[in-house]
């Protein structure tokens, strides 16, 4: 029995030495990876899944929110300076102007966003006859051919940001650029309302 164990032990030892040597030699080309590690849990720390629970934070959220008041790098977004008050609403109407160029691309994107986020209440042409209004559970909003036909773009932006009356804030659904695109499209609906409200030209028969 002893004669059998000695050769077997020697063989296993040789295999282990050869394996370690091969592992070390294969990593020696990179001085930062010599082929062995001490405390590998610190060398390669375990990571959390994005939306998993994390005991390192009081709210247990691994997916962290940006620090309050910070501005994303590489964007033109700035903190909105107008408060959610009647005074802020009037000031926004006076000061804010759409910074986007009026182009077919921006208008098409504005229409797409309007149809996804606004049309269900305001209606396809801004007549306050969207699907949600048609079911009779909510009162209609002002139409773009009626009370809102002369609403300035700054007040629109303020209303989308904070909400107005029964309309909730859409700031989480539409970023600042997208809000301006929606407003650009809404202005085309306002023109339809103003055109229908224009007096007839008495010089034409």
C-alpha cells in the first residue's frame, strides 16, 4: 500500500507545481498581474445589481439619484428659476422664449410628443375633446381655439413644468428640450384656433 501511495503523491504534487508554475508564467508578461492574489475580495470587490437592495445606503437603493441641484455635464439644462406661484407663472410668461429653432424636425418631434402625452386630454387638434374627456369622467381643459388661443409660450412651459389646475406636472416625462418642442407644435394648433376666430373679410364676396 505504501509503495502505491508514494508514487501517487509525487504525481499529484508534480501536477500542482506544474499548474501553479504555468499560471504564474502565463501572467508574468503583465507586472500588475503576477499570477497570485491576496484577499481577492478586495482586489475584485463584489458589485450590486443596479436596482437591487443595498445596505450601504439608508434608503437601500443601489441606483442613486443625482445630487440635488446638480446639472448634468454636457447639457444646457439649468435649474428652473420661477417658483410655482401666480407671480412665477406671470414672470415665466413675460421672460421665457423658446430657444429652439423652428424647423420641420422640431415640429415633427413636438407633434409626436404631443400625441403621446397631451392628446388624450387636449384632443388631436387641441379642441379639449381627447379620449379621457370623451368618457365623461373629467371636465375638459380649455381649448386652443378658445381661452388658450393667445397663451404665450412662457406660460405654457411653466404649466408643463409644474402642472396647472387638473393637469399634473409633466417635468418627469418631458425634459426641457422636449417641452419646448411640444409648445412649438401647440402653437400651430393655436393658429388654427385664431384663424377660425378671425372675422370675415367684408371686401370679399
